[in-house]
């Protein structure tokens, strides 16, 4: 049986679908509309929520860590984490438009490449900075002598450069492979791994998928689990109350990472099976957009879990809001006083004018 394939995707993943030639185009279009309707709405809701929460949340973190607080190693980690998440969520409206238009990409090939590259760059920079934060906390608390010697702003900037370079390497292939394709008055943005050679397509798809899984999920997850487990054990020896709060904070961080990223990578790996069989095609078409939406959602959870729950941030936020209100009320009071003075002056001048007449 001959098979014809086309790429149909929503994010970095594509669904490499093989349709038997006896299927009519009308049947396929009807099948896709019925199957993807609910998925599109749920995906749009996730993207919209991530955008609404992620933009102001990360902007607040950038404002405090970049402009209000002094430069320390910790604030540099959180600043770059927030920058990565902020840039990522800013581009969500393009994905929302893509989904809302039934996966039609009207923005051209250049934006197809750049949008996918920036999404991957900042998505995995966020994951890498989460890993660095867990390592930094472990070293700072468990190995204070080593931390005091090597935990400097200069070394932190060097690590930040390495993180962005690694994220660039993960996102770089999108600039090369990402293309647009016109199919029945429908433009899709997809990974064109090769025009004809299926073995090359299979090899490149496997390499990129496993690379993202190992370096963008497995190693970061293992690093966070090991570091935070050792930290919890260390804190438990010091104070029960502190350890309880610390434990629940760490558990929330790990659960958010696992819940948001595990489906994304599992469906990405499962998608590799589509090269050999289209048996799970419908499951993948439903699962990939939803799992991608969960991965998107992690970028709005990061500022809530890592910064907004800290006492330092809460105190700084309340202080800044109080200062803002004080300045605003002072300006309003000053404006009101000036207004009253002007009215009194005008009334006085009017009286003098009437007396002169």
C-alpha cells in the first residue's frame, strides 16, 4: 500500500502523518475538524492563561531583580529565568493565532523559523536556569567554603553565557529545518528534515527528540531531585518548622516541573512511532497540542514558585507598592492643593475686578 505524508504541527513537534491513498481528502478534513475541535479550545485556554499570567508575573520579577534589588548571584539567576520566560510568553499570541485559524500559518517562512527558534531558545533556557538554581542552592548551603570561593558575579555571568549557548544549540535546528508548506489553501509551519529520504527524516527526528529529552528534561529533572533531596535532608537536621516549609516549597517546584514537562516529552517520544505506523495518529494529534500547552504553562508558574513566594520579594513588593502609593497620593494632594489655590486666586481676582468697576 502506498502512503503519502505531510507535516502537521503546532509547536516544535510535528505529526508526521501517513495517510493511505484510499482516504479521500474530504474524509481527512472532516476527521481533523471533529477530532481537533475540543483540543483547540483547551489548548487556546492554556495558552491564553499562560500569556495573561506570564507577562505581568515575569515583568514584575524582571523589574525587581534587574532594577530594584542589588546585583547578586541569586538575583542574576532569577533575572535570566524571568527574561527567558517573559520572551517566551510574549510570542504566545502567534501560537494562539495559529491554533485559532485551524493550524494555518499566515506569517511567512521567516517568522515560522524565528518564532520556533525563539520559543525553543527561551523554553529550554528556562529549564536550564531552573537546573542551575537547584545546583546553586545545593552548593551554597552544603558546601559553603567552595561557595564562598567560587560563587562570584563573574563566574555567575560565565555560567549564564553557557546556559544561553546551550539553549541556542537546542533551538538552532529550527532555523535550518523549519519551513512553510501550502497544502489545499492551508499553510503549515513544519520541520522539513528532508524532501525524499525517509531514513534521513527518521534519523534527524530521533536525534533531535532524544537530545531534547535527555538535555532538556531527564538530566535537569535528575539534577533537581538529587540537589533538593540533599537539601531537605540537610535542613531537617536544623529545624523542623523550617524544614517543613522548605520541603513543601521544593515539592511544589518539582511537581510543577514534572507535571508541565513530562507529557510534552512523552508525546514527543511517542510521536517517533508515527514513522512506522499511523495507529496512534489521532491520540498524538490530540495529545501533542495539550502537552505543549502544559509546557507553555510552566513559564508562568516559575515566577510564582521561585520568587513570589519568597519573603524578600513579598517585603520588597509591599515596600515598592507603598512607595508608589505615597508618591501618587502626594502628587494628587499637591495637584488638589494647587487647584484650590488657583480657584482662590481666580475668585480673589474676580472680586478685585468687580470692585474696580
